[in-house]
C-alpha cells in the first residue's frame, strides 16, 4: 500500500478490499515456514506498507537469531519497525482512532479532496482532447483510425463471431486480408462493448461518435491508472501530480485526441494499469492482484503490439531485483503467475497465437522465469539446510546447473538461429539496431512514425518533464524500493526506445510523468514544509514532542527530495504509540525534522523555489494546451489555412472519397499508394490494392512499380490487377507538402527492391528527385508525374509547383491510357480511369507495331516477378 | 395523382365494354362543353407547370356540379399535383376560390385515361358558364436527348404532349402556349396553326375539337436548369416537450438530367464556368422555418464545409453545396438537421389534445422528391396520434427508442411519392400527452445515481473480509 501512513488513513475506501486476500495469503506462507528460519523476512522493511507490518510484527521474535542473514541479503533492519507488535491491520487502526474526531474529519476531508482532484484530472484529460471536435468536427482522424472505425462498424453490425471470421475482400485485391486473425482486437472490442452498452440503455449514439470519444475516455482512465501506479511508488501526493501531468502530456495527446481512434489510445491505459497491478502485487504479495495483473496484461496484448515492452520490462525488473538481492516471495508472486497466465492468455489472441512462445521478444520472460525458480529453490534449500551443508549443496547445484544452463542456451540458440529473422520481427530488430530498418526494409523506413525523433520533438512531446526526470530518478533512489527501482528501470528503457522510434515516445510519456510527478511532489513537500515552519504564526506551536527522542535515524534531508517512505514507518509508529494523544497525526514527522535536522531550506529560497516551480508547471500547462489545441487537433483529412479573408477549408480528401463512393460501381477497384488504402475502404467503400497494413511487400512494390513506370507499362500492371481507377494526391496547386510526388522516392525504392528494372538512379539528378527542367526523362515519363501534373499548366500558365517551388519540367502532354474522371476543388486528389483496351485489329501497320510492343512487355513481364 | 397500375387494365376493359353497353347512361358529361381553353405550359425548369383556364358551359337540362379533367397515361404517371380554382370578377378584382379536386373514373374514356373531378361551388344550370383555373404539375417528363453528354455540351431534352387538350368535352376554341427556358429550340412538331416567337411556342387556336381529340407533339429544346431530384428524403421531426423540435432530413440526391459522359476536367470547369458543365449544379437552397438553430449539414463521412445560413424573422435560408458539383447521373447523399423552438409548432387544441403544425414537403427549392418519408416522433408516453393532411398519403405507426426510453416513442410515418414544392403545405398531428412523462427520464437518472451512492456507502461500511 502506500508509504505515507497519514494518507492511507485518509483513503480507506481505496484499500478496504485489500486486507482480505492479503492476510489469508500471508498467513498460509508464514505457516508453512513456521518451523524454518523466516526467509520471508528478508524483505526491505522500509517499503512495508500497513498490512505488511502485520506479519513482520508477528514473526519478530524469530527474526533476531539471524541478523547476519538479513545483512547478507543487503538490508539493514530497522529495529523501530518491529518494536511494537501491531495487532491489527491498518484500516482497523484508523477505526480505532475514532474518538479523535478532528483526525477523522481531517482524514475524510483529505480523501474527499483527493477523490475530487482525481475526478477533475479525469475531466481535464477528457476535455483537453476535445479541441479537435470543437475546432474541427467530430470525425475520425488520419489513416489507421479509419481502419479501426471500419472494423468497429463491422463488429457492431455483424457480431463478434463474424468479426473473428472476417475475411476482408475489399482490400489487398486480389489477395484479401483475414481481419479477425491479423488485427489487435482490444480497441475494437472496447468500442464495440461501449456501443452495445449504450444501446442497451437506449442511448442511440452512432458508432462514429463512440469511436471518436473512446480515446479521451481512456485517457482519463490512463491518468487514474497513473495515479494508482505512482501512489504505489511514492505516495498519494506524487500520484496526484503524476496523474495531472499525464492528463495533459502532449505526447499522449497526440495519439488520443477525440477522433484519434487508434490502438495506442487504450493501450497506454492498459500498459500503465498492468504496471500498477504488477507493483501492487509486488508491494502486497497478493495473488488476487497477480491474477488481475495477468488479465490486464491480456487486455494489453489484445490492444497493441507494444505489449512486448511489458513482457520485457517486467522480467528485467525481476532480474534486477534478484541481482541486487531484493528477491522476496512477493516478487515471485508478482512474476510467476504473470508469465504463466499471461502467456496462456496472450496465446488466445489470434494475432499473437504461438508467437507468445516462439518469438524472441518473449524469451527474456521465460529465461527470467527459470531464473526466479532457481533462486526460489536456492532460498528454500538455504532455509532447510545448515550453512555448511548449504555450501556443499551450492557447489553441487552450481556445477549441475551450469551444465543444464549450457544445454538450455544451446537449445535456445539453435531455435533462434533456425528462424529466418533470428526470431525477431523487423520492427523489433530496428528497436535493437536503429539502423536496421533503413538498411534492409524500406517499407518500415518509409513510415514516418518509425523514424528516430529529433531533439525538438522531445521538447515538443514531453516538454519540461524532460528536465524533471533526473530529479525524479534521484528521488526514486532515496530510498530505493522495489517499486521505485521499477520506475527507474522503466524510464531508462523507455528513453532508449523512444530514441529509436518516434512512435515509442508514447511509452516514454507515462514514465516521464511518473518520475516528474515524484520529483515535483517531493520538491513541493520540502519547500512548503520549509515555509510552513518558518512562518511566525505557526512556529509558536511547533514545539518538540517528547516522542522525537524515539526517532533517531531519520535520514538527512539536504537534497530537495525527501524520502517519504522513510517517514512512513516512523509516522505509523508514532501514531500507534501515541494514539491516545489528541495530536494531529501528520504533524510530528515534519516537526522533528525541523528540529533535528535543520533540513529546512531558507524561507526566502523556499518561496522563490515554489514560485519557480509553479511557473515551470504553468509553462508546461500552457504548452500542453497549445499543443492540444494547435499541433495535434487537426484531423488531417480536412485541412485549414488562415488567410486575410478568413478561414479557408480544404476538404478535398472527403470530396474525392464521397465522389468515389457515390459515382463508381460498388465493385470497382481503386489503386493508390498504400497511405490512402484505409481511407478509401472506409470512406469510399471501394476495393483497394494495397493499404496501410503493409503486410505484403511484393504487392506494394507492384503498385510502386506501376506508379514509377511509363504510362503503357503502368496500364498493363493496373489492368492485370483489375484496377479501374487510379487515385493520386497532388499538393502542387495549394502547397500541400505530403503529396504523392514527395512520397515518390519510396515508390521507386520499394518497387525497385522487388522489381529490378526500376532503378532509383534513373529518377535522380544529382542525387535528388527533381521534377523541374533538370528532371530525368524517366521521371518525366513516369505515371506518377503524368497523373499529378496532367493539364496543370492550364491553371496558371506556368505550371508552378507550390510544394517543390519550381516550374515543372514537362508542361504539355497527353494521356493515352488514362482519363481524368475527377479532380477535387483544390486539385489535391485526382482520380483517373483506365481507358478500355483498344480493339486489336487496326490495319497491318498498327498490328505489327502492337506486336512488337507486346513482345517487349511480355519480355519485361518475364523478368518481373509479378504474382498475377 | 396516385398511380394504380394494377387497376388500370381491368378497369379500362370494363370501361371499354361499358362504352358499348351503356352508350347513354352518363349523358350528363356531354351536356357540358368548353367554350374556351387556354393552356400555358412552363418548361423552364424540370418541374413542368401547366396552367389551364377553362370556360365551361352547361348545355344540358339538368344542373351540373362537376367538371372532369382528363390526362393521358403518360401524364397521369408523372402527375404530381392537380389544383383547381374558380375565378370570379373582372381582371383587377379577380378572386380565386380553391375547389375540391378528386380522382375519378369515367366509363367512356379511351384506354388508360385518368380523370379528375372538380366540384364546382355552385352547380351550373342550363346555359350558365363558369371559369376554372387549373394548375397541374408534371415531373420526370423531360427526356434528355442525347442521353449522354460531355462536359462541354449543353443539355437537350424532349417534351411530349398533345397540341389539343385532352378532354371529355367538346372544346370550341383552344390555344396552347409552351414556354421554353431559352430560345434554343432544336425542333418542334408543327400542327397548324403553330408558330414560335422567342421562348414561346404557340399551338392554336384550334376550333371545335370533339371529345378525346389528341394530336401528339414533340418539342426538342435546350434546358440547362439543374435537374435536382431527391430519390428519397426521410424527414424526422422529433418533439421534445422540454422546448425543442429537432428535424433531421436525410437526402439522396441525384442529377436526373442527361448523363455525364467521358472525362471531367477540373481545369475547364474552373476556368470557363459558363461554357462547361452548364447543366451541372453545385448550389442548393433550402428554405427553413424562422428561428432555426443548431443547423448542421453533413454526410456519412463528416461535415460538409460549404454552407451558408441566412436568418431573419420571417424565414431562414440555408445555401449549401454538395461535396462536388453534380453532373448528370452523379449522386450524393447528405443530412441536414436543425432545431426549432417548440412554441412555434406545438399547440393545444380546444379539446385538450396537442397538435404539431408543420410543413409537409421538401425544403429544397426547385426539387422533385421521388419518395418522401416523413416521421413525426412523438414524446414518450403520447397516445392516439392522428394526422391531418390535405392530400392523400400512406400512414402507419412505428416505435422508436431514443435516449433512455423504456416504452419507446410513437412515430407517425407519412409516405408520399412524387412530391413537388407545391406540396409544402401545413399538416397537423394530434396526440394526447400527459406532462408527467416529461419527468420520467430525469427521475430515472436521479434514482440511478442515488442507488449508486447508496451502494457505494454500503460497500464502504460493510466488512466483506472472510477472516474476522
């Protein structure tokens, strides 16, 4: 539970349920160990929570014979902890305080206040994400959310069994895609459940509305989960601060604004909540929480591929605990059920399936699983043998163990080596080796969110938290508990991963918030306390209590951070021993700190520091609101620009998709670069060749090849794929930079990677893709150039491209195999139709000509590995 | 008005037989004759308006109180509305008194002819005359030819009619004027005397035409007016006694003119707006009631950003554009929704019932609605709904479950096909409602929250642990 006694008494409703499972469990353990030396006692007493004190106190007499053991395990026993045997658990303590009405009211007030703050944090987390709805509209954003939206529509319409069996023939034509088996269903099922729940109450919200608001709702949940997690690490104050920080951290806002209906929106909640339950289990040793932890992990596996972060971070933490001698039965309970149940549950998710035991991402957890059992066995044997016997046994076991380990390692290496990518998926490999993707897999490198972030993006996404994190880490080290060790490990790992891939900033954000929350809350604690006890009005009754004499070993408080957990047992003790006194409970610790340590900072310095901290936080809030309102609220399917004559709206994407959906045949196939695949299927309801689920590189390369081929060759490729319409995005008229010409290099690269007749140097002049008069002939004749710039010169007479800031190279040309059927108002989307094939017999002359051309194409077809 | 194809064949057979068996049974129809008939056909839009002025004289001995109007099968199929009025007074002080028009059957008409009966205010005695003004509206009667046009061509259509008024009576003298939208008339059938001047074609005068004379004519002319047809319009009017009437209109719009052929070039459409795509349209205008609020215009993939609302105290006008200009054959769907203050539309009748007074029809100007479904969602707990409409519609009841409903809301569904702007007349839906039902949902919510708190409190005070 939490380390601050005073707060835990203020929030009895949060912990009422915990004693029951906990006590029964702990008692069974202590019974089984009753005849042995109490190994269980080697847990760090400083992290003991209220309930944990109970077994500690009960078993105290048995502890004294083996102080040596405890010290070898790296703990210094605090005699204060165990001195007064406490017969009740903590909540009943609070009840026994009942005569002290003042305390009760204060406690009740504190918990109500904390509850209200949490409620407000939830409201803040929800409402800061509504800028997109207010500034734009309630609409699904970007690319991936459209797919999720479409899947949710299918789910709500056809039910869960059809969803699992859904074979989608609207995409990856002619291959199709097994949606049920290739999608992380967590988000979809969550929104679907929400939808069914609302409709069972006769609240007729549309699927779209539910989807739009799923992310903000789960952001509120995520900030509550952050509160719980940080409370486990450093107490309620830090928890509230961290929750408030997370509620508006820009990195998370970027993925969870209203309408950003993506996996990460619910996955971050699941991630934090899983960590919370892990720490909770670690702190309580309760199997109940361990089971919840597995379920939460299961939800995370359902939601996002990032679950591998959990299944690697937790084993690393366990390993670190074991190495630093922090092994305890609680650690075992926290870890072993998670691996067993979690892996079983994870294998139930179709998209994971046997990957849960077969890919290298999961091996770390199994290895640590073995290690923790070995360690547990060692402790057990140590407990039943005499020290001498133990040494003999150790020698024996180590030699056998080494042999077994060698065998195991050999087997694992053989297993790993037998799989083609050494058991690692491409994305995971690029995590370990940041240059891997750009070297070998253009399709991964071409995704913008897979690029490494720049320094400004750190400042943009976590802002002042970046400077608070080091302070938070220091706070975690004084003192170090299992939980704070976890926080430190979490931040270190997530900083590394975020440096590899900009998308993983999202994993860093909660860690940054937790540590900054700890740092801020500790700093405020010190400063406000310094101020409080130097105020003349208060200093009168800051007399020294007699009980201060009993508290000798309070850690000096020179740094900004205080160690709350150090205070905890002390507070509890003082409270217990003096509970008859009508003194406010929370006063004493601070009081003797001021007297004994003189750790308080100068009055003026404290005030200035508080003001500076408030300014820092204010800056953070301003930045977050700005980021939420300006940077991350644009839905990207509708663009706006402010000019002198007011707001201008560019709604071209939807114009094109609406046109496609109403004015083409329902079974027509539309080819476009894969970026627009999800939107075309969701908004236009037309079959696409490739989409944003880039599972088939060859197929994408085929489209890339077509786009970079001359018109006739492209027509043949498209015709072989039954394509009727080709959609290109062109920003040259209005200056929309992420158009297809700017993405063209990836089409050439990915296409050339599979079909060698597409050579990147053919498109390059001086190492650059150019479309001006210096452009290569291959470039000027490729389909993408032609479709983008067809009749562009007639708009202004010069054909000036506003994105590339140049006049185009070839201005007047005709299309022979394609026909413009629709161009949107600002020319941002242009749709062309494939002309029907010409009649074959047209006199001898033409016939022979067509023959030669067909032979050349067939020759080319021979070299191409076109699967169709 | 309502087409009844399954009736027509046996009925006309019967009529045909009756022609031989009872040649003199309904002699009164022949007692009338039309002294003068003047027909003005307005072809300027795709909604064809025909103004017919008839001067009727009773030649028979018995008083006649009914005048029959005859329509050919092709006309009858596309007939949207027939209105008649009696005129009295001279030019300046002319007054119009609307007359009752009913669908009728006459035994002696040619096959497929459809009749309407106009009931006169006072029956005509022998030798008396009366002047009738008839307005009827035809939809889908302009046939594009050529059927497909490119972006640069303008739209040409056929109009088929008869030079001579189809009538069950003897017509002494008649003239037909046809007004075309432009002077470009490719061809027209000449039935002497016929002449063309500017945008007007004149057939007649023809004299002494026997009953059921028919002389088909074909006019081929240019018509670039937007052929905006709403294939289906679903209007949902939801009444909340908390002070709001919420209207949601779901449109399925199509350009019913000559189909677009070949390429659509944006550059031509933008640079030469008056030479290309002349028959296409991109603006639509909806006339909404005054004091309209929270207007939205969207389709299934989000808001459509091009709209403009002008409001004043008499009316509101919503000018909006579909996502893309509509060329022939192109379709679009969208939703318009708005809220209205309840007190302007909901009233209490003297017998204690409440009634909604709202406008039937489609708020879009110059549009034909092929099928209009109008749903009036009454508040939960209302009973005995009855609808009062000046013309015939299909009615039935439905149940709709909306926010936190338990027993559901009664929905009065009115369906009508072939609706033109002339159908925008008020109609009433009467129902009984007990105001106590207004409190049902707030009470439900409060009880739920109260129970939640009670549960929380009892949970916090109960010791659920197994071990004491």
